[in-house]
């Protein structure tokens, strides 16, 4: 009886401790989010740094997002043709490619690529600044890290990812074109006409909505993990790893709920 009581006591203490840590971390993230949204008396963010970061995030990400989306569109068109068992239903195949790219693959691929590229970059940059006391140096000269570092990064990602999602959509449609026209012998004008008639504003809207949510999650998680990196030589790698893993899981999780609640 005493052994059973001791076991349940240890389990209760362990579960309770983990739950309290979870609540504490959630509260810290909520406070950090509130500080980002409300600047108080000072200026909101440095616009010059914002435009520099936006140009870097957008233009340097074009090759990665473009190649990923082209390959995804090519594979999607190829697999859809195999699932139709050789039947000549080209319109259905193009519809499947366009619908999947605009609603799911475009924002998902762009979001995951940015979570891996930008999320790890932001987290490692901020964590290295924390470890080398550069953040404390900014505070000592009365420069807010939120104004100079955090908000420009978050809003640069928020502006870059929707544009990258639209670019991903176009590249995905191009990948489907390559497979359907050069591999399966479909007429190029027929593919373009089918794709153009199938594109709807609602499909574009859900992709943009998802990309904004993914961008906010990626930038927020990367900044928080970078500023709260462990104070050691391994802190940079740990913060980058946490940023990529957490933001990727959030992207996959929120994708379902946005699709579920978004009006068709």
C-alpha cells in the first residue's frame, strides 16, 4: 500500500511540475507577444532595417521556394495521372493540380521552407547576440531590442511569406505544366486555359490567410527561442533546432484548423 502511494505521489509531482512549467512558458510567450504588439511611448520599429530584412528574406528565398514548388507540382501531376489509370481526363488532372497547389501545397511548402531557412537564421542570430551580451549592450545605450531587432524581423517575415506563397503557387502550376505537356503530351494552351478557368479568388484567399498565420508563428517562435537560448556554447544550435521543430509543428497543426474553419 505504501509503495503504491509513493508511486502515485511521484507521478502526481512529476505531472504537476511539468504542467506548471507549461503554464509558465505559455505565460512568458503571451507577455512577449503583448510586448511586440504594443510599443508604448517609443517608436514602433526601425523602418530602414525592416526594408533591408524584407528584401533579404524575399529575394534570397526565391530559388529555394521556386525549386521546391516546381518539383512538388511535377510530382503531383505525375501521381494524379497514374491514379487515373491512363484515362484521358486532362481537365480533372489540371483541376487537381491547381486546387492542391493553391489551397494546400503552396502555403505549406513556402511556410515549411521559411521555417527551416528564416526560422533557424533568426533564432541563431538572436541567440548568439544574447550569449555575447549584444542585447544587453543595446539596452545599455537606450535602444530597445523590440524596436531595433524583433519587430523588423517579424514584420519582414509577415510581408515576405504571402508573396512567396503566391510565387510558390505559380511555380507549382509551372511544375504541373512541365509534367502534363512534356511528359504526357497534353496541349500547352489547353493546360493554361484549364488552369486559368479553375483559379478562384477564394482559393488564393485561403493560401494568403494560411501564409500570414504561418509567417506570424515562424517569426514569433524564432524570436522567442533566440532570445531565450540556453547561456552556453550549445545555445545557438539548441535555439535554432527548437525554432524549426516548434514552428513546423505549429504550421502543420494550424493548417488543418484554418482549412476546417475557412469558408469555402
